[in-house]
């Protein structure tokens, strides 16, 4: 499939000034990316490189796009989720930075994929993905463009899972760096970013008091840990559901109740899925939920909730508040789904705080530079972010925060490198 690419497709260019101000506000909390951008402006490591990015179109992403452009890249941006676009940001990038953007909040599925194809029409040398939709579409529908691609980066857990499945099947045709797996990404973005922004989304959508509620968190990976931590901090009684015995054990040792979802479904007030898998909350779970249950997803795709099953079960559907779809069941019970089951932190709120995206997007920028320098020696598989990049980002973040740490003495280095010295 090919498309006639328009120079951009955003909701309203009149929103650009508002978007510019918000982008600049976010930049104040992104000192690491600012330092990288300044270095890129001097050295132009991405000069003439075409980058197609499929990311959440937010103020933080805008600062990444600006950094890549400062490095000489020819950048195009499309949305990685139909509900995550901030329309004023999309307009600002088009008007003030002359970066083509294809993203409108609330776009339908057809428009979403038309925008992905528009980004692919750019014939990218580097792909930058969040969820693997750009890369999978490229491989399935536009294989003639693969010859131009040197490599890619992937932002999130779901995308890394999909990419590793492609690599295992021998379907992946270029190397991809899993930015998600960088320590400075999942330790901070997934835990502190997802934790805070998810609870922010739930509260903005519902205005319910979290204290005293039973919050069920499905999945205890880094995102689940963050959500559970923040829910408990707001006074919730937290239940964790898991399929991995190690993560389940960790949740128990962290002080949470752990049980199967079917049991949790009977007692939970608020449900939040963060697993990256299919139908984590299914028909039989909806069947036993309490009247007024609130259901949200903060994993990448809305498939974590079996919404088609809930649609079939309901006798009525209404919208009592923006971002709340209320399903009325035959017995009168009401189940409230937030943000159409899409990422609640971006559908109903503004996504991660800029301070954590600073590190994630610093990884993206430096990973793109690394690909350009090393693609010839990389195989068609998924790579972790090189440790030296991870550590440099951590160092820059500490420096920006005014935090100093110790350094090993020569004596300490010799001791750690030796096997001969013991007690």
C-alpha cells in the first residue's frame, strides 16, 4: 500500500502557539535531552538521515523531535495510539519546527494506519517505534522500503515483545535497539512515570477518592510496580494479579495481596491492567464485578480488556463523564471503562512527567546515533541499549539534579579486579 503523502495531517494549526508554550514548559524538566540536543547542534551526527517516528505525540516527544532535527535528521512523526495525541503539540511541530506530523487525537483505525503509511512514505533510514506498529506495517505492507532502513529503536515493552517474536521467526529484516530495556528507561519511566501518570489519568477521568478503595493491578512488571506503589501511596488497598511466580512472590514480599483475577474481580473497586497481553480482564471477570467498578488499562493496547465481550453483555452504554464509557448490564450493574480501554495515562491525562521522559528520550536520541555508527556490524535482531549510553544518561541526570557520587580509588579498582585477595 502506498499513499499520497500530504505535508501534514493535524487537527488545527491554530493550536500551535498553545502547543509551543507547553513544549517549552516540558523542556525545563528535560535537562539531559537538552545537553544532547546542544551536542547534536554542534556535531550534526544525524545529518541527512531520514527518521520516521511512531510515538505518542506529546510535549516530551516534541522535544525529542527537536533534538533529532538539531542533529541534522529529516524527521516525520505519526501517532502510536489513536487517543494519545496532544493536538496543540502536533500543530506546534508543524508550524514552528516544520516537522511533518500525522496525528489527530481520537482518529479512527483507518486514519491511524493511513498516518503510519504517510510516515513510511518518508522512506526511513531509521525507524523509531512505540508498540511496533510502524515496524510491523513496514514489514507486512511496505517491504519495498526495507532496503532504505539501517535500523530502528523501540520504546515500550509491548513493542519489544513483538520484535523479539519477529526476530525469533526470522521475520525481522533490520536491527532494533530496545530502548525500553535500558536501566534508565524501565527503572524510572516504567515505574515512576507509569505509576504517577496512570493514577493521574484515573483521577482526572473519574474524580473518585482513591483512599479506601480496593485497586487491582494486573501485572507486576516495572509498570505494575509503579502503579501499585502510587495507588498504595494514595491510600488504596492494593491487590496484584500475576501469572509469573517470581513476580507474584515479589509482590507478596512487597506487602500486597496476590490472588487470581477471578477472585480479585469480586472485590475490586478499580482495575488497572499493565501486562501487554490479551484479555487480561475477560467476560467471566466482568460477570462478577461489583456495581460501579472502574476498569482502566495502562498497557500499550486496549486488547488487555475484552471490550467486545462487555459490549455484548451490556443492555445500554452511556458516557456520564468525558473518558468514561458506562456499560449497564442486564441486572443493573454498571461497569465503567476509562479512555476506551486505551492507555489511561495518555487518553485521560498527559502521559508521563517530563522528568522521566527526559531519560527515555535521551536513550532514543543516542540509540539513533549508535545505529548510524554501527548498523553495518549489527545483525537483524533486538539489541539492548549499550551500557555506556545507559550510564552516561544516568551521569548526566545526576549532574542536572545537582547530585554528586563517589568514584572508586585505584586501590578499590584493583581489589574488585583481583581474585587473589579475599578476607
